[in-house]
């Protein structure tokens, strides 16, 4: 397929309730990572295109803020039904542009819809507080109001779900938004915004601007943007946090990870192996919650790793739309080559490669890396301290749970960690001592549901308020406190200031 084929869709921006070409922008190919075919063309919008979206969002803000919370929630109920009706179509598009398997993409779209469901509770979750008689005939209350225009910068690995960590909560709270999806996977949100367009929201409440670095930098600097939500690598997350905060914006910047999976000697082998495989190789390891370091404690190595190796060898690599596929491609050929370099570097540093996925039996035009397992890795090896973002598991052996906890805590990242054990006391010690924001117990991917915050620590998160859960309402609102006294009750002579 070439870019001249009529089947290749040229994407537009969605600004002020209208689809529009990004006039004057350069266009780049969107590639199906399973076969290397061009499936779309995405504009790399300019600062002017961004400015038009921000101005539309700013102009729409007063009217949208004036819509009652229950009516904003009702729009989300309607959105939920529309997304549900097209969830299969959305999942297939996620597979086509990102590469994960269809069951994985279907689960992602399900989580996306779950975020909308959580945001419909806004008439309850956005409530403030009132305290009567803080002094004689004086009442005090705190209310929540929208932050303003909120920008969202999304990553490639969850084209459907991650933007919805922010969109439904932001608009439910009365904000207006500008979304920049990843230029590698822009087609899913293009479809989603087509669905949103059917809701009849006021023009300018939601805006989509495709692009790359110029749009990101414009978001960080634009004086018309009040808050920024970002998901991406740790170095970029830190830059986003520092630059946006320096420009007076509220920021939540979710960064990378290096997640550990600790296996105790009493772990139940079958479910543990399933958890390790799902975490390490699901979405080809391209999750910020993917487990990438296995820490075996004592005899756990000899009990679990042989079965892990046996089952991992059975996994089939290929196009995620094929029912037989267990592991799809990584996002690009550049990513494939980079992951291969990390594998070779680990071998050069002394790791034993017991399963090599660098030459899988799959379409040579695709960007495939098969399941890879490295054993006898040292805690100081580069592959332990750096995010690889691919289907690569590195195994480190330790003697005690205390050593395992020390290894986890030595990581500069602090996103997720899992422990596999039947010991309540081991779990109690582990969850208390590990310096990580999300902990799984006999669960490979400890990603929280929409009603709880996605709470990374250390270099995995920059900011204060996390994505979704109660933190979303905190992030997308600002508090206003009112202290009031009325004199109709005859208390004309009281003095609030004297009493304090």
C-alpha cells in the first residue's frame, strides 16, 4: 500500500465543533506495525492550529461551565452508550494502528468505557463542604469550580484508554479540552471524536489537534492553557512538568517504569506463570505497568522459571487481528531495533539468554520482537535500571524477601510491583516497605480500576494529583472558600474579626 491509495485516510483536526484540514502542515504516514503498510496520513499541526483550538476552548468555557453538573453527567451517559455500541470497531482500529492483540485491545476499550462510567458520578464527586456556625452566625463553605482549558498529551501504547484517563473527568468538571494524540496512533481518537461530535456538545468544548513536538511545546507555553496532563517516557515527563509548571500551569506528568515481579518460594506455579506471561508479554511489553524484572526468592527460581520458559515458548507472534496470535508487533521498526540492542547489551554484560525473540517467525515487513527471557541478570546490569518497553523479561535471583525489597526500592522508577506468594505476613511486609505507587498481590498487572488513582512514584510520576479516581476531580477543579454572615436574624453587632 502506498500513500496514493484511496484507502489511506488523511486525518483532520477537530476544532470548535468542526472537522478541518491542518492547512500548511506537513503530513506523515501512519503505519500498521503488523505489516508495514501505510493506513493513514496525519498532519503535524503548527502553533497556529493549536492556537485556534485553544481560543475555541477558551470561548466555550463560560457556557459549558454554566451547564449543570447533572446535565454534564447525562452527556457522559450518552457517550458511554455510543462507545459501547462501537466498541468492537474501536478495538479493531486499536489493533491496526498500535499492534496489540484483539483481546488486549478489547480490554483496553472496556477500560476506556469504564472511565466514562466513573466520571458520570460527578454530581457526587464534585461536591464541596459546608460548616455552619464557624463563628456566631457565620457559615463557611468550600466549592469546586473548573480549572479552565485543559490540554492532554497522550502516548502511543493505549490509543483508546489513556486519553480517557482525562477527557471524561475534565469535561464533567466543567472544563474544556484540547487533545493531542500520539502521532503514531492518531486514528482511534479521530474515530472517538466523531462519536463525541454526535453528542451535540457546545462548539469548542472538546478539540483535537494532531501533531508532534511543535504542538507539545506549544501546549506547554500557551498562556491560554491552564492545566496539562501528559503520559510518556520519564525524561519527557520531567521536561513537561518543569516547563509547564514554570509557565504557571497545573501539571500531572506520568512517566516511564521498570516494574518488578517478586516470586516467593511458596508461590502457586500455574497462576504465577500466567501472571508473569500476561504482564511481561501482553501488548508486547509496551505498557507502563508491564512487569519486566522477575525477582526470584530462594528456591522460587527452580520451581517457577522452567514452567515459565516452557509456556513462553508456546506463544505465537503475529498480527494481532489473527485469533491464534499471542504477541503482536511493537509499535515500529525503530522500536524493534532499539529493543534488540537492549537484548544484545544484556548478553554482553553477562546475562544468559534462555529465550531469544529477536528473529520471530512473523511477517518480515512488520516490527516484531518475540518473547525474550534473560536469566542470571545482575542487579546492576543496564537492562535492570532502564526501561526497554518491549517483550523482554530479565530474571534476578536473591536469597531473601528483604533483598528483593531492596532491589525494588533501588530502582529510580516507582510505578508498579507485584508479589506472588500465599503468605499473608510476606504480603504485609512487602506492601508496607516497597517504594512504589501500585502493588499487586498475585496479580501481574496491578493497574487500578477507574475509581482509584493511577499512582506512580519517583520518576514514574511528576506532580501531585494522579490520573483518574478521586485525584481526577481534585486535578480538574480548583477550590473556592466562602465565608458569609447575614444580619436578618438581628445579630447586627457581632464582629467576625473580633471573635477570631
